[in-house]
């Protein structure tokens, strides 16, 4: 199972990268093949849904191969970063019928709860299957030590529940996708 971790902000000094690296370690520990898909590597000047840019083609290669996705995103003014949406918008059908787990990050106490809800809506538009479990990283400046390790264990439980649900859906949906011909994949 290949389930990449999408890191949703390109901001200089971003704290969300620590959360994404933690989730990546948990995904690898769960025997998934994974890597970080960084919005910094897929930046474009304006929304482009032609799929023809090198950024879109690099992304499409990974998205087509993926059995599911994990998105790690900070909450910016109660929403998602624009660069994350622009990256997702470069493709459309390639995400369809694949599960997605969402992790919110914030410096405040709510762990990006509002961005998790908003991203679920967006993912539905791509015909992804958003799962119920989420990971909420509150007070992100305080919860990691200087080596980028989580100080407590409570978020590890959240991450493991998210991964277990994601793998369950990924296996189910992969089997279902394999039963249908490629040309009828678009929902
Ligand atoms: C433009 C901007 C808007 C923000 N809006 C929110 C917000 O709505 N809610 C919140 O909890 N934190 C908000 N924050 C603070 C982030 O939670 C904080 O920067 C945290 O470190 C996660 O984002 P990062 O990955 O960019 O570091 C905002 C930060 C920026 C840069």
C-alpha cells in the first residue's frame, strides 16, 4: 500500500512539517510505503487544471499510484492554505475512489479542527473518501522536542487510529477499483 503524506503549506518557518514527519514515521511503522508530497515542490503561479505543467505531471505520477492519502495542513484564518488548494486543483479524477485522512495543525488549542472539516468538503468534490478519524495537533510549537519527536503519546493513539481506518478503506477500495475497467473509473 502506497499512501503518501501531503504537506499543505509552503510557509517559511512552517511548524506543520514536524507533524507531517511524525505522521510519515507512523505510516512507515504501519508497513505502508509513504513519502511526503510537499506543496513547495508543486508550486505554480496561477490555478492550472490542464495537467500539463511539470508540477502537475510529477504530482499525477504519485497520485495515480497512491492507494490513499494523508493530508497534513495548518489552519490559516479558519481555512486551508491557498497553495494546498492550488496543488490539489491541478488534478481531478486521479484522486477519485481513494480514501483520505486529514490532520490539522495549529498554534492554538483546537489543533486545526476547522481546517479538517473544510478539507473533508474539498476532498468530497474530488470523489475521494474522507475518513472519520483525524489527528489534531494543537500548540504545535510546544508538542515536539528539539529532535522533532513528539513529547507525549496521546497523538500517537490518534495517528494509529487514523492509519487503521485509512488502511481498511484503502484495501477495500483498491479491490473495488481493480474490478472495474480503467475507462469507467471516473465516477
Ligand atoms: C496566515 C496565518 C493564519 C493563521 N490562522 C490561524 C487560525 O485560523 N487558527 C489557528 O489556530 N492558527 C492560525 N495560525 C497559526 C498557525 O496555527 C501556526 O502558524 C502553526 O504554527 C501552524 O502553521 P505553520 O505550519 O504555518 O507553522 C495562522 C497562521 C498564519 C501564518
